[in-house]
C-alpha cells in the first residue's frame, strides 16, 4: 500500500460548525502551498499591527507626558513595567504547545486593539500605566505564539525567509508608526494616532478570526526539513503521543545553545529598542528635531531593515546556511553603531548623514537577525520539536527582561534627558517670549541685580527712581510683564542648559552600551546549530531526502 496525506490523516472528523471552527483551529493535514502562504501572511500581518499598537506610544511620547503631567521617569516606568509583565507573559505562552497557538494570537489581538482604543480615555497616568501593562501582556504572549506558528508552516528549507517575514513585524510596525505620525501629527492629536492603531488591529482581528489555522500537535511535533517530507510527516503522525513528546520540555530548553543565543540576540537588539523608545527624545534633545522630523529620519532605519530581513532570508535559504550571514551581519552592524555613537557629540551632523548611517546599520542588522531566527528554531527543534513554543518562550522572557532593564537604565546613564524632556520646551518658550526683557536685563545687570533682592514692587523708592532713570519706564514695564517667563528661566534654565551641554556625551555612552551588546552577540553565533559551508549543507539536504524516500518506501511495503 502507498502512503498519502489523505490515507494517513489522523482523526478525520465531520465538518465543524461555525462556533466550533472559531475555536478549534487544528488542521489534520499539512496545508497545500496556497493556504500555507495565507496562514503565514495572516501571522505576519498580526505581528505588524500588534507592534504598531505597542510602538505608537513612543512616537507621541512628549504629547502623552504633557497631557497626563508625567515626568520622564514615570514615562520610562511605563516601558519598564510593560516589558517586565511581558516577559512573564512570554513564559506563560510557553504552554501554547498544549493550549494551541492560533487562539492566543487571534483573541489576543482583539484584546490589544480594544485596550489601545480605550487608552486615550484613561482618567489619569496610573490608569494609563495599568492599561499599557495589559497591552504588554498580550504582546509577550504573541511574541511567542506567532514565531511558533511561522515555524510550524515553514520547513527548514525556506525557514529563514519565513522568519525574515515575521521579524518584519516590529520593523514594519515601527515604519507604520513613523510614517503615519510624520504625515498626520501636524493636524491630528495623539489620541487620534492611538485610535488609528486600534481600528487597524480590529480589522486584522476579523481576518485572523476567520482565516487563521494551526497544525495539529501530531503534525507540528516533528521536524520538517522540506516540503518533500510532507507525506512522511503525516504518516508518522499516527504514532505520535503529544503528551509523551512534551514530557520534560522545559528541562530540554535549559541548554547553553538555547539560553546563550537568546541572551546574545537580546543584547544585540539594544540599539533597536533604544531607537524605538528614545529616537524622538534623542534627536529632539540633542539635535533639535521636531517629533515629525525625528520620526522621518527613523523611517530610513525601519524601511531598510524590512528590505534587508527578506533579502537575508532568501539568501540564507538559497545557500542553506545561517552562521556566515549572522557573522557578517553582526560585524557590519557593530561597525555602523560605533560610528553612530561617535556622532552623538557632533552637533553639525546632517540629516542625511544619519539617514544613510541608519540604512547601513539596518541592512547588516537584518542580515544577522533573519538567519538567527531560523537557526534558533532549528536549534530548539534539534532538542525537541514538540517544545518549539517552550524554546521561544525562553527567548521571549530573556528578551523582555533585557529590554526592561535597559529601559530602566536609560535615565540613570543619560541623566540629562529628564530636565530636557520635563522642562526643555517650557524653557525654550519662555526664552522666546522673554527675549526683549532679557535684552534689557543684560544691558543693565547691576540695577536688576539690586532690584532682584526685593519682592516685585517692594524695592526702596530711591532704588526704583534710579532704575526708572537708568532703564526707562517702558523698559521696566517690559521686564515686569515678563516676570513669569523670567521665573521659569531662573528656576529651570540652568538645569536645562547643563543638560544640553552634558547630553550628547551621555547619549554616546548609552550607544556604546549597545555596541557592547553587539560584541557579545558574535561569539554565540558559533554555539548554534547549522553548517558554515554551503556545499556541506547541500550534501546534508540530499542525504536527508534519500533517507525520507527510503522510509516512505519501507512504509509503503
């Protein structure tokens, strides 16, 4: 007898009703190419819109802080708390191998969309913090469930391209954020920007609700090297006990080649997450960019990263190796980040210098990251293919913890950010409004120094007469009208001026921390599964295909 997908499917069941279909999403057969690509596209779209929901907060950070009266420290707390709860949500999602993955993605997206639609109506900053933490819980779960689905629907031959598409989620999400805000923020409020994101999430939710499926545990708990393995995977599925395969799945992931690379990629991405959370603040405080201009220069980084991820995935799958691309990408990104850190203290650096430098860093980061995702899932599979979500949960937990810790340390390392963010705009406005009064005060420093010793209007009569004679009554009136602005400059001006002076050097220090993270990444390339030589990789693939053909022949009698 011959083995075919139709004759080896496990548990053929009657067609389910609509409500059952919206909850029970298991596929008894490995899908054909068309449906498989559709499932992959839905997962990628879901990831993109989820990161759009998450990152929109940072693009309108200054507006949110002003509206709720947040200090910069409190805004940083949003990111710290969000990533911390997201980390443990990632661990929770490690049980997705038992619970299923598609429902976590579909209904998680619904909750996330509703949360973002409700965020603008948060009554105070504490409520905003709690709702944002809830959004991060969903993100932490989906961070694990979506790449697990990508792995399920992509054999190892083609895995890097599929993972490159998935890693475009945060990148395209960031690109959408900066594109939409740079185009609309002039005549729309920050509340509008959040609502646009929430509505887009609900649209994708409807598509995913009716369109997304997942492999049954018997199918996904196997290694699939190429589509040529499909018949054998379905034939083997009959003899697989999913509960038995999952035994000891957490212990199987506690290995150096799983935990080490997960930490390495997390610190490699310190620059990426630093830009996501602080690019507007960095360019506005250091180079005087507006929110729109800072988001516009960021577009170069996100767009180049998206293109590089897909290109690197295609090249990696074509060559059938991961490690050489990871090494080249890591070294190239390191070189670009060093230059970026140095430029922090060069105030005359032009917009297009940063734009093309971002392209350089983004291209090499994409060359490293897409093959890394493929290599990581393949390394996890080598230990236990049934524990894919568990291995991704380990990575997700480490990643979010690293991001939370790094967010907490930004205001500690870059102390200048707090006075500039909290009072920089106020001082700038006061300085502009009080310019005529400042000119008068600077022209008569001695008399105003004496007047400053007394409360307004309570100086001795002879001192007031002398001031009127030296300065003139109109000049005194100009200074008197500008007293509120002059008070702002007196209280906050020195701190803001010092911060503006110290800020570039402090930012350079932080970007050098990101450089150190990229240095750590490089040696862990060698710890992961896979060949260095494309010729040897092709020989492995040919040997595997012969083994599959032999096993199928044996099963068919």
